């Protein structure tokens, strides 16, 4: 079977066809992207604040920011909070999720803080990094936490990760981004190669 | 598009009215226009211009208000039903019907998901583009099983018409020489991945007669001069088709049939025209036009022609017909048989098996292939039927390497977890069953004369359910899928069914068919073998309503072929002055 990936001469031919059918400006904008960047909906906030959000009060937001940074710490790539994933979670829950899902997240964040205060005598943000990691690991291991709490935490975690990799930096720079692939083909994968950040559906 | 093509008031008579602008409306208009007939295409929704109105095309995920998800409030107010469609998201919602304006009812204890695309181009903008021919056994099935009525056509009657529409639309696929899935006129197929080839080899060896092939899809993998002349270019594998494609790389009314029809100067389009009913002249026994309510200001107007083609989708067409009452046809136009609205079918997409594929760690893919693999129905004849139910199903088969979406569910906190999220994980595969639904008299849509929508159309009531045959088939499909995955060497195999879930109710496959069925006997069918009304010679119905059985394959390619065939017949009858 023939792969449908375009060779360079085919690519030129494709562009010629496209330019003929829709003109140079539209054709290049379509294939190579336009420079328009429209400000819409959720925007990563310059300050990545832990002030109160749409759904969460200040304390919850602060705890969430530390949860985000514990799950996705700063390495050679930005941390979750660097990409304002805590702000994203608050905004996304408010706009796109049910009341019960909002409640799930609120509950587990509060319970993480409560657990921290009860067992470690400090709020979650006050713990050192090692303690924060261990606390979140104990939720997944269900040590001191229930199956229900584990499920609630997993839901919150998946939202955080969604926010991270659907941000511009997450999709474009941390993963591989290819908005107009020009064909489908099988390619080799080497150690350390990234996943595609350009996806059709989420 | 030339602005003069759009009309509103028109007293002049046309040769043909085509109601609907989706896959069948587009084909009917093109075929009539190219034969020299003055044709009016009537669309209930707004105009969508190719390219110009694809407002979300190419928009990256972070630029959406909510990263491509739709706001709760908007869903609650306008898209309660449409949200259940797999293709519904923030980049496509403009091409879905508004549930607030388009209410319907379901009989207590039943559920129906009616997905709508009310705009120029209809659901041709939103379709999944899988394109398969029905086989000879599909046309014989009702007769053999004593279920429903016999199709008045056989495969040979339609084979050349399949070729005709495939060549024009552009279907990519591989020649396989299978009796249960006839080959067509294909552009090159999309490539299979290593795991797909390996699965194919193992499964085909373990289960002779079951084939795993590349899906056949209406995408230009290598456009011909004919496609380039339509203004279409090669598919760039973005797989964001339902936002609209300015490359014209997948077949839609806008990309293909509409420019062809417009080129003839025989086409006019009346958009924002909700057809209320067909106007019937009892003395001449002819349909003479349609009565229309304006989509925006609710004013009424009429259009007239020698011939009326209803291509408004199965449910849309049937609603119009049931609402077109007269002394002679008190229960709906051309309904002397009484079967109009009955035998509503969809496909049953409610069994799934998934597994992991070991190995192939050094293989990945580039591009978002707009098609998956396919296993055609292997239970096409009674001697091949499994125990406990009639007929069979196909599988859509998808393989992928897991990424952060799946991995985010795994255990892990911190930098190692973060690192893992950014690289491809294991290969996975899913088998999704696509089952036939039997024609059943009681699976019916009817009108509620006491409740009307904002245009004054009586609300539709659906009384449709999956019955024992459909359920038994899905139970078996889930199990068989798992069995094949295990035979294919997969691990972590899981399977299950979803037909009990309300959001997976009939309608959700968007393959509604059967409510104005063809047949040889005018007493038990609405249409003859050319989709022509038995009762009224100049009235034709060429969308899914004409089906006698759902078959297993995705229906759009057959809709196209039936439409082109009907127009050819009708044009000859018109020239011979028999209509």
C-alpha cells in the first residue's frame, strides 16, 4: 500500500493546485497558519495568581496551585502552575462541567488540605515538596484515603493534565506540533521522541 | 458562489424542486442541472459558503474559549441532544441543529437521538465519510429471512451507479475482491500501521472469511483531474473535517456537487426555506410544488415545478410527507400503503472490544489519518448467521499509541510522571461494532397534531427501540471482538455493550433509514425501484427513507447512487413526457 505522505515535488504541486483554487493569501494562511491570535475565553493569566477563581476561593486555589505543581513540577519544561493549570481547572470546571463534577474537585482539594493539617500539622502549601509528593502518592495508593477519594483525585489530575497539554506551550513546544501534516505515514520512533500535540479531537 | 444563484420569491415555474441540500440533495441538483433542467434546491437553514463560513477551521485548541469543549449553559439551552454526537464540539457546533428550536417527542419508555445539520450542505459537512457498497446479499436479506419487504433492486441494478458516484466523489480504498464487500473505483488507500498489518495477518489466519482492511473513505488521497476541476485538492490528514475543509479534500455538497451544479447556470438555491408540505393537485394527480415557511421571519411562500425530489433526510422528508395531507391522502402524501413513517431503522453502534498491542515500540505515525480500519460483515447469508439472531455487523477498527490523554489516568506524581506524559505509550486497538437493525412495523415516527414547532410544523414523535435481535447481536459482537483481539495477540482485552444507555439510543449512528420504503407492491411500499412514488408519478424520494433494510455498511454512498439512478430515470421520463 502506498503511503499518502507528500514528497517535496508533490508538496509543491499541492500548493500550486491550492493557490489556483483559492488565491495565494488564503492558501498560505490555511497551510502555514495565520498570524491572527484572537483573545478568547480562558487565557493564561500573566500573574498565574492564586487569588479566588470562578469556583474556588483563595485557600482552595492556593492548595490547587500546589497540587498542580506537585503533579507537574518545573523541570526542563514549565511546571503546571507556570502554564496556569490551576486557573484553567477553575475556569473549565465552571464552564464545561456538571455541578457534581465541580463538587468532586472542590471536595478532594479540601480533603487534601484537611488531611495535611490533621496529620502533618501544616496546610498542603506549607509542606515541603517531598511531603507533598508523598501525600498525593498516598491518595493513589489508597493509604489513608478511600477508593472514592482516589477516583476523585484522578478526575482532578486528568483535568490538570488536559489543561497543560492543550495550552499553546504544552501543545506546541512540549509536544510535537504539526497542524497540517500533509499526509499519513508510518515513521520510526526514537528514545525520547515526543507525542503529537496536534490532535483532531480532545 | 455567484449571488444571483440565491432566490427568495419566485413565481416562475422550475423544472425540478430538490428539497434538501445534503448528500442526496446535492447529487440530485447536480444531476438535473447537468442534464439541462432548471433546478431549485430548497434548504431550510442558512447559507454556508465553502471556505468562507468554515469559521473554526485551523483554529488551535488553546484559542477556544474552553479548549474545544462547549459551555454548559449553551448545551443546556441549545444542544441537549446534539451534544451526544461524537463530532459535536466547540469547533463544529455551528453545523448542528439547535435543540431548543427543533423539539421532538419520544414515546414513554423509548429514546431517540435525532442529530441534525440544518444548513446548506446539511450533514454532508459533518458526515464520517466512510463509503462502502452494499453487497448482493444485503439486497436479498429481507426476502431470505422473511423480514420486512423485498428490495425491488439487486446489486447489479446499482453497481454502475456506485462506480459513477465514486469516480466523481473520490473514494479512497483498497481492492480486496471480497463477495461481502464489493470493490469500487478507488483512489489509493490510506496506509496501515505495523500493528494493523500484524493484527490483520493473525486474525485472517485464525478466522477465515473475516478480513481486516483499510477503511474506504471519501477523501482525495490522490485527486484526479476531475477532482481538481471541482476546486478540490489532496487530503492533508488534519482529520478536522467536521469544521469544514477549504481543501475540499473530503466530499461534501460544498466541495463537490454544488460547484458542479452551479457551473451549469441551471441552479437556483432557496435557503432559509422550511418546507411545510408538498402541494398536490388532485385532479391531475401530480405534486406541483412546495409550501415554504421562512426560517427567519416565518412568512410563507410557494415554489412550483414539474417534478419534486424529496432529499431532506429520512426524518425530514417523512415529516414533510406526513404533513402533506389532502382528501385523497389524509395520512400523508403518497401514503396509500399506510407504511409511511413505519420501519424506521438506524445502525446499532453499541458493542466494543479493546486491547493493548505488545511491541512496535519503535514505530509511530505522522498525520491524523481520517479513517480507520474495517472488518466487513461476515454474516451476510443465513448459513453464515450466528445462533440467536439474524444478520450481522461490521467493525470499525482503530489503532493508536496512547498519549497524555490515556496516561493521565495512570498512577504517578512528579517529574517522572510528567516526562512520561509527553512521550507515546503502548499501542492500543479498539473494535467498534456497527450492527444491522431489522425493519419493524412498530418502530415508527409519527406527527403530533396538537404540538407545533416555531414554524408551525407538527412535532415528531419517535417510537423506536432496539429489540431482541439487535441486543443479541451486540452481545455477540462484543464477545467476538474480544475473541479476535485475543487471537490477534492483544493483552488487557475488555469488551462490553452500551445499547441500554439513553445517549446511545437509536438515531445516534445518524444512519436513519426506511420510513418511505421502496418495493414492488404499491400496497406495502411507498416508492418503486426508482425511488418514484407509486401513487404520484412526479414525486421522488431519494434519501434514506427509501431503504428496505438497513444493511450493515454506512449508507451515504448508497444514497448517492440511488439518487443519481433516480434522476437518470426521471430525466428520461420527463423527456418522454410521461410525468
